[in-house]
């Protein structure tokens, strides 16, 4: 075999991005926003295993939709991704990859089917055949990952996640339940193959918590705001050969004088003045996520409005 070398130049680098999250964490929407930026304005492909849920976003994003049905064998994923890549889509979103592992007909189901074929209901034989029953499913899963690594398009892979806990002994020897955090539903080594990956949680939908984020990509992904089209555009620029951008500075929000805002509401002589002062203070309290202050502002507004409505 003959091999040749040339100077290394970063150009047309494919990205494999993982999104881990529970229901309500914004996985699909975030993947769509990122794909819109990464696609450079062209339609992207969505491989949907979630009962056509991706179509909920059909009016918001420009994409072509393909539905994948059970059994969710790894080779079915490989074929679907290969078809999308051969069609020339710049970005392929897979929602969700978890079915290839834990869905109907996925690797876990397939191993159980193999075990039934090899040993039936014979308990002793089942114990002896457990490892052998993994051979076909795991080989197929490994082939799927190899297929992913050869794709020319950018890949965004969504994974379901679940909260894990374990029973352990504390320092006093007492049995306690220890929370292990959110874990993606996939084969344990799969996340290592991703270029970058993020955990999304239901309490802050769309806000990325980096699981894997290399230094050269930090300039594209802000951690103080939800994943969006701009992050996709910056990643596209980097993958196309642009220099890495420095990490963005966190947005600075100037402090707000709620006392002055309250005084302005109390000094209002017309309903229009009162509404204008109330609107500014109310929106800021909501932006600050200060529900207590928002309630106070609303109470002052109601009180002043009642006074203005009293005939003079």
C-alpha cells in the first residue's frame, strides 16, 4: 500500500454533535436551530423515530423529513443516514438515536431475541449463552458507528436521557441513595465518538451544559443562552476553515433601579404614564426571573390605577 502526505489544512471538517436530554429539555428544537445555522441556508434532513414529532417544526425550519420505524436495528439507522448523505444534505438530524439501543428491536431487544433463539426457557443455558447473544447486536452497532464516522454531512444526534441513582454506603456505613445525574440512553462508548456533546435539562430548555466541548469550539457555543442558529453558523465557519473565535464574553446586564421605577409609577398622573412606567419595570422583573419583584410591581400598579380611576 502506498500512502502520501500533504500539509494539514482544516477544510470541510464534518461535525458529529450530540444532544442529551429528557422530555421537555428542548432537544429537537435546539437541534433544528443548530442545523439551520450549520446548513448555510440549505434544507437539512431529519430522520425521525419519534412518531413524526419533528413535523411539529415544519413551519419554523426548512428541512426534508424521513420517518424510521421499528424494528430500530442499527443497520436501519446506517441505511437512512447513508441515503441522506448520498442525497447531498449538508446537515442530518437524527431524533432519536436512543431507539437504536433501547427502542423496539434495538440492540437490547435484539440481544434478548438472540438469547431466546439460543436457549429458549432453559435457565442454565441462558446463563451460558448471555455473552454469545451480544455478538450480532454489538457488531451491528459497531458498524453503525463506523458509518457515522464516514459521513460527509454534519450530524446532529439527539439522545434521550434519564436520571440515574445508585445505592451506596456513606461515611458512617449507612445505606443511602446517591444521585448520579442525567445519563444518555445509548451504548456507553458512543459519546466518545462525538465531536461535541451537550446535556439539556427541563428546568432550562435549550441551554447547553457541555459534556464534551473542545477548546477550538468554545468560541461558537455560548453557555449563557439557548443553542441557536448563530451557534450553527459559527460552527459552520470553523468547519469550513475559519480561525477559531475567542470564547464570547457573557452578556452584561446593567442593574435596574426598582425603587426609582416604583416612584415613577406612584408619581404618574395619567393612566398612560402609569402603564408606561409599569411596563418597563414589569418586563425587567420578568427578565431577571424575579417573581417576587414582579408581584410587587403589579401590586403597585393595581393600587395606583385604582387611585387614578377615583373621580377627582
